[in-house]
């Protein structure tokens, strides 16, 4: 009798798993198709506008599109492959890295309102960049500001994690409070650098804080791409252990998960992904908050598919935002971080109200 009752339950579970896989595949396919469409639109948009058909011809012809035999205007080929394609690829990689970082932070803190800013990564990067700009550091040439931002982001995160550890355990509350303190301190340091700088450096700091993908070149992409791709793969591979952590620390420990090691690895991975992204683009806010939450509502909470699909969603969001930023105002370029914040700010309030309705309080 027991076996007879178990059969329908197993069948229902099998059908449920199949339905989830179909839903995940469908969402991923839609996002991938939208990314391809966004790439074509973005590659053709700009002061030298190209029709979709011409844009496809240039893209399919490859980097040597202007060579003899393709019948493509050299100016069009140069605009697409020298200026736009590196920027498009960087936007996609940065968006994917920030979205995955947000998904990891939400897993570690078991809170859909968490993002990389919780541990002060972006604030530390901003202070590092400002120091390099105002103090005129030039040790690494054009790479100096990016390197300073990355080192500051990673150093800030390691400091926060070390401060939050006590007796071999990472105290989550202390981690959050330390992150808040670091963010406040970095904000004060950033204000000081802005005060000490001249007009040119102040403009650089402000524009860096607002985020920009302008001036992207292939050599920058060559540095960011391996780090971002390896970090995203590593995050997806942590998915099963993050699923166990979602059950609770004690339950995860019973399942063989070293919770402290997992938490430290995840936060360092967040610092690596976010620090690398903001080092090249400045601060692009709310991507890590908005994208994982929307994806979670669409495909469920399992972290392996959640992080993989979030990478696609983040790539699409930043790519669309960047295309809008450089085309919506003729002859000017809006800061991309401003656009993502205009999207993410209202959505954050929506999440707060949604959580309030679910829990009955703001706590």
C-alpha cells in the first residue's frame, strides 16, 4: 500500500522537475535571444547610425570587415569593430559579473535585498580610484586608476571579512555593520578627495562614480573577460552548496558543507567579480539587486540555474542601459550608473513593500 501511494508522488516530482527544466531553458533562451538582438541594435546605434541589415553584414564579416571583397564601408567597419563591439562585450561581461555577485550576496545573507554594496566593495573601489586620480598616481600608466580601484575593492572586502570573524566563525551581523562603517568611511574619504582635487579631477571622480563604458578598448576587455568568466563559472559551481546553506547553517553542516569556508569563498568571489567590473566602468548600481530577484521569481530559488540565468539577465540589462545612455541624448552620453539606479531605486522600494506585506512588518 505504501509503495502504491509513493508511485504518484514520485511521478509528480518527476513532472515537476521536468517542468522546472523547461521553464529554466525557456527563460534562458529568451534572454539569450534578447542579448543577440540588443547586440545588433547597439552595434548599429550611434552618431554613425547603421541599418540592421548593414550592421549584421559588418558583424558577420568579422574584425577584417573593411578588407577588400566584403564591400563594406571602412568607416562603418571601424565604428563597429574598433569602438562599439569592445564596449558591447564589456557591458555584457560587467552586467553578468554584477548580477552574479548580487545573487551570491543574497545567498550568503539569505536576503533578497542584499547586494555587493553590503560589504563595501563599490565604496572601497571608488575611494581607491579617487586617490589615484587626485594624487596623480601613474605607476601603471592608463591602468593606474583601474588597478587602484580593484586593489581597494579587494582589500576592503578582506578587511571586512577579517573584522567579522571571531573564534573561527563569521558573524553575519558584524559583517553587515562593518560593511556599513566602511561605506561611510569611504564616502568621507571620497568627499575629501573631491574637495582637495582641482576642477578636472573633480569631474573625473564624479563621472567615475556615476559609471561609464566610454572609451572601452580591446586590451581592457582582454583583462576583464578571463576574470569575469572564470568567476561566473566558479559561482555556478558553488550553487549546490549555496542551496544547502539556504536550509540553514546547521542543516548545511549536516549535509557536509563547511559553512565558514563557503561564506568566505563566496564573499571573496563577490569582491573579485565586483572589483574587476567597477575598476573598468565605475559604479553601476542596483544590477546585483534587481536581476537575481527577478530571475528568482521566474525560475525558482535553485542557485545553480539562478546564477547562470542571472548572468544573462545582467548582461542584457547593462547592455540595454548602455545603449540608451549613449543614444537617448543626441551628441551626449548619460552616465550608465544613473540609468541603472533610476531603474533599481523604485524596484528596491517595491521589494521593501513586498517584504512588508509578506512579513507584516519592516523588520
